[in-house]
C-alpha cells in the first residue's frame, strides 16, 4: 500500500481534517506561515471604499 492510497483511505473514512492531521503526523504537510499583521497608526486622513459587499 502506498502513502497516497493510505492517506486517501484515511480521508474517505475520517474526512479532510483527519487526512490533514495524518499528513502532519507523518511530516508531510507544510506548517502554517500565517502571522498576524502589525496594525499601527491611527489611519487619520484615509478613505476606504468597499465594492461588492453583501
């Protein structure tokens, strides 16, 4: 059984979250590089236009 088949079966049984967790456990998933942006300044004198808001 290949890794791909194994992960496919895990995904079928447990869903995408289970397959992703298994990939993390096996060291195959990339770690998140998301960091919170640094929000500084007051924004005075700035204008914002929102297009397509629902």
